[in-house]
């Protein structure tokens, strides 16, 4: 066999093996997410409210009102499906004027301000935010909700 044909045969073998391995890993990852009923399947901002859907909640729902805290002791307050306030572990409180999705589908929070201040949007912080009563939670990864639980849904 000529060296060129031998090289082509080796490359073809490696390519076929790599495609086969990719197909197996994609199938196994989709199987694990299919079992998770709390995983967010869709999210949007409607009339300023963060609306979430999952396999357990096929219709968009807003998180219940309350105070939610993550592992870093960062607190967000939700009222009528809107993030209204954010309190950092240092004690600094930021009032939130509005929420929106940017072109990368990240949830952006716009701090409230007076006319003389310039502010920049803040990405919804990462972490698992749990309500004070422990019945509701939302998990956020870099500005994208990835899972949530609300009371009354199995």
C-alpha cells in the first residue's frame, strides 16, 4: 500500500471513531436532562416578569413572591414575578427598575437611578436561590435560569 493510501485509511478510521464517540456522548447527555422535570425548557420576560417553563410546568409560570437567597448570601426579592431588589453579602442594596433579555438570552437587571446617575445593566447572578420558606427555588448559571421548583407541582 502506498504511504498516501495508508494515511487516508488511518485518518478515515480516526474520523469514524470520533463521530461514533460523539454520538454516544450526545445521547447520554440528553437522557439525563430528559429525566430532570425541574430543568428549564424555556424562559422569557413578559411585561417585566420572568416566566419559566419546565417538563413539570409546561405553561410559563412566574416564581412566587418572596425573598430568595443563594449560597453566597446574595439575596433577591421577587414581587409579582419581577426582581425588585438585590442585596449583596456586604449589605449593599440595589433597587431594580426593570428586567430584560439581551441578544445572548441573558437576564439583565437594570438598577433604579435618579436622572444624574449613569448605570449599567447587571446580569442575573449565578447560584441556587431558595425562598425563605424553602418551597421554591431557582438555579441560575451566568444569567440563564436552568432549573426551578415551585410549590404544588410534582
